[in-house]
């Protein structure tokens, strides 16, 4: 190709060439460009979309030449001629006479007017009339409304948070005041109850009528005398509003305490008068004596047999010291499991000696309905009743949760926990601070992070015990209205923007309609070009257009007029490549040899249409014992030239196989024939392996090729069959040495390949490598030859991933079979 171009340059007239002759249009293809033929010089086109790495050759005036391109071309340092590039109407000139190694010159604009583009005409018109003002208006209004929403949120969030805290403090304060007021009422009732119990026990008059005595087992047995009902609030335990029940602590003699029971039974009238059955606050009235007898009103069963009030902390405290009403920490009722808080006071006989304790249990859950958050604070809120416990009630100080409710409304039930749980806010520092505050002051507030969101936590103690109600409300709930205002502002902004966009669309459509009428003359070249494209698609390679506009359409028409000859040339090149590939495929062995006791197979996959890899099988004839030769070769480079060299190498191998050569001698013969015919820089690496089917002995020679791998079935070892000779075609006098002394045992495997196997590159840039190849084949050494080649090919495809194959791949596997092992696929 270069020779013909040079001859044309020498014989042709010295005239300016306006267009390049297209020889190929793929990366690396050759383009005929004037003035650079004889030196074989090259130029590169820079920006994307241009032709990269093309080889330039041409003819004509040696001073300067022109050809059309889409961007500037950089001339290498050894180009001593001017090159003028004409993109569209403009022309750039490269200075002449640059020395080798000099900095690359910049293109200099010499003539031509600025191109007027269709895009510039249409887009400038539409932008000026509709899009630019509308975009400014939309951006300004959207920014204004966003600023308004943010300002509203900042202004309202702080006020709403403060209001939420005020509401929380008011609710907890009202709850604590209510409990304090009720506690004073209960204390007054307890004093009357204690006075009535002491009068019944120690000041009984003969006129007093003994009451009916019913022990708790009578309630459990359902004695018909008792009138049981289930209308005790918050429990389904059957009770009697007419009679109290009596319980005997373990070890108490019923007969011995019967007089005390008769005396206490006279309190039934007082208890009925003092208690309203509809009162949900009061749960139990009780009297516990030192003798082990205890009274409970309203009467009920279900008391555990082991229950002994004398073992309760409040009973022991009154035994040690005489005092008035004392409140104790909340606890769970032994009969119903309800959450109760009790107040007790001691009983004394006529001599002032301690005789027992009387008390009232308050149903703490009946007060929960007083705690109700406003609707806007309920989302994510939590209400808790907690108690601070200290020794001797517990081993170490701790704050426990007695009951909790999520949502802060009567619609969600309170959860009274079956056992005490340690209070925890999810933040160690905040939890410790609140525990300390519960013991030191009556109320307080914190701001903590709970479950990833900031929350207000407020507590308020009530009663005489360190018991408190804790209220947790997320800050987001407190500032919900502010966030809704922000969302409203954002929604208004979006609606406003949509309205403006609709207006812009309408205006743009109107402008486009007007522009269509005004720019009809601009579409005529396009219609002409479209018709020419249809003729070209129908097979008319002589289709041409005549476009005289001064915009991209003119350049496009020029490109179209040069496209048909290029397509024709490209089709010829593709046809030639396809034929070359077909011929090369026929040079590869159609099937593996039939060698008794051996399983042999191989594959070749080219990275392009043709390649330089080659494998073959043939018999080595002559004076030596006939053996089967397996050849794997790799010609440097890709494309047609390596394919032709591969065919030449194959022909020389087949020509020398019947001359009685040993493997090394055969390589020397091929090398001598090749060295004088191939150009400098070309060479062939080759590995020849001769197999004696009877003994399994191997003899080989290597011309610069990578070593073959031998996998031993007996012990899993991997050996290499290597050689130290140079590739073919470099030195015609080189003497190639053969090697021997290795034999294959049944199950052993030999793998030959080209560097396209271990130099395959994955998506991460890592190479497949020989270490990975050894591991892969060692794990599949039990495969047959065909199955092993196919599996290795699949592994290479998976390893490359999205990367293209950049080198030819050849794999040949040779396996010696056992006595009963069949040849063919395995695994």
C-alpha cells in the first residue's frame, strides 16, 4: 500500500489535493493524506470524535496540503512539511521545518469565516425569547419561597418547643397536685380506719354485735353465704362489698386468733360506709396483726397461702418505730398483679404497745387517665411511672419503670410491667442525670437523643415517696406545625414552578411554530440529505448531495459525499478479513489425533478476525520411531501479517516433519527458512512436544515459548518442561536443543498455552497469572482434555468480565489415560 502511494506521489503532478483518499476508518487504519508518504510519517487527531492514531500518506505539492477533518491534527517532530487542516470552512496551518524533538506546534487559523450553526440559530432564538427570562423568573421565585419557608420554620420552631415544654409541665403539675390532694384524703380515711380498728380490738363494748367471720378460703370455695361480684374497678377478681375476708399467715392457729377475728368483723359497717364501690382510686383496706391474722376489704380470695404481711417492709418499719401514715413505693398486688401504692400506720393496744398495722392500697393505674397529652404532642411520645429505689429495698440504688404508655392518650392502654425494669433513656449520660435529679429535686427537664431523634424529657415527683411521672415528647412532634408550614411553603413553591413551566412550554411552542415558518429554508438541505441517505441505504453508492449553506449541513453534506467510497473500501477490507479468517481456521486441526492411551484436545480464540496463535498435531516420520508431535506457537502482533507468518510457519513444520528431524533439529530447520523471509521485529515463539504413545516418554524443544506444565496425578506435583532457546526468525544460525527424560504416568496431564492465557487482564487490572492457572488446572486435573480446555476458556471469560480480549488465546491439553479410562470429556 505504501509503495503504490509513493509511486503515485512521484509520478503525479504537483497540485493541491482537496480531499484525502480513504483507505480505512477503524483505529489504526491508514488514511491517504498528501505530503507524508515517503517518510511513512504519522499524525494524530486529538479531541473525541476524531480519527485517533491514523497513519497519514499522500501525494501532491510537497509544500503544503489540505484535507477535511472534524478537528486539528498534530504532526510529529520528524514531519518537515506543512499540513493544512480544513474543518468545515476554516483552515489551520502547521509551520514547516520543525526539527526532531521540537515542541509540537499549535494550529494557526489562516482563513475562513466563523461557522454559523443551525443549533446557534434555533437555540439562540428560543433562549432569547422564552427560555432565559422564564428560567430567571423560576429561579428567583423558587428561591424566594424557599427562603420564606425556612424563615417561618425558624421563627415558629422555638416558640412551639417552649409551648410544648410549658404544656408538659402543666400536665405533670396537675397530675402531681391531684395525687397530693387525693393522698391527703386517703391519709384522713386511714386515720379513721386505724381508730376504728383499735376501738374494735381493745375497746370493744358488750353492746357491739359480733360480725360474720369469713376466711379467704370461703371466697375461694364460692360459699353461698357470700355475695360475690366482679364490679371492682380494673380487676375481674370476685369480691364481696358486704364482708371483709380474713387470712391466716403460715403457722397461725385459727382458734387462737378467732377472738381477734370476731372483733375485727365489727368493722364491716365502717368499711362499707367509708368506701364507695364506684371509687376507682381505693383498692384494698386491710388490717394486719402481730398474731398473723389479717383482714382485707372488700373481701376476696386468691391470696397466696404463703402470703404473710408481717414480712412486708412497711410492716417491719412500723414495728421498729411508731409513726403516723407512711407512704411506700409502688408494688404489684399479690392477688391481682395490679400496680398499687400503699399508705400504712401502726396499731397500738391500750398500753401503747405495737399490735399491728392498718393500711389502704391505692390503684395507681386509676390515676393514669389524668395524664393525656394534646393531640399535636402524641406522635412518638412516651409516659412512664418510675420509682427511685435505695437500700435496704434493693441491693444498689436504681430507678425502675413501673408502667409506661406510648402515644400519650387514653386510646392507647397503659402497660403495667410484670416485673421491675431499669429506667433507661437510651443515652447513658442523660439517664444518669435524671436518676440523680429524681433523688434530689421534685421536677426537672432534659433534652436527649432517643432512637435517633431529639426529645424533651420532663419528670415530676408525686406523693411522699421518690416516685415520679416521666414524660418524653420528640422535638419533631412539638414543632410539627412549623414543619407543616415548611412543607406548605415547599408545596406552594413547586406549584408555582409548575405554573411557570407550563407558561414557558406554551410560549416555547408558540415560538417554535413561528420559527418553523421562518426557517423552512433551513430544512430543505436536511430533506435533500435524507433522500440521499435513503438512496445510499438502498445500495446506490453513487448518491451525492449539493448543499451550499455555510453551517454544519455543508460539512455533513461533504462528509456524506465522501462516505460512499469509504464504505465501499471498508466492505472490501471486511470481506478480505473474513476470507482470511476462514482460511486461517482451516489451517488449524479439525479434530484431535487418535493416540492410543492419550486424550488430546485444543482450542484457539483470536482477539481479532485473524490472529497469530497456532496449534497443530502431526506425525514425526523418518528413521526414528514414529511419534506424535503437538505444536503450540505464538506470532508477535495481531492481524493479517501475523496470520500470514503463522501459515508460513505451519507450512515449514509440515514440510520438515518427514525428514527424520528430532524436535530441536526441526525447529532449527524452520528457523533457517523463516529468518531470511520475515522483516525485522517479527518473530515466532513455538513449543514442540513429541509423544511416544507406547511408553509415554516425552521429548520437546522450545523456541522462546513459555514452559509446558505437567501435573502429576500420583502426588499432585507440578513440573515444567522448559527450554532456553530464542524465538524463531531472529538468528538463522541458532542451534536449537531438544530435551527428554520425562514420561507420563496414567492420569498425568500436560498443559500447553500461549501468553493470552496467563496475561489475561481482569476488570481490576489484575492479570490471571500462572499461579492461578496452576491452581485452576490442579483442581481439575481429573477432567478430560476437551472438558479442561472448555472450563479454562470459561474461567478466562469470567475473569475478564467487561474487559475485551486483547490477545489471542490457545490451550492444548494432553492427558495419559489409565488402563480402563476412556478418552473424551470428564468432569
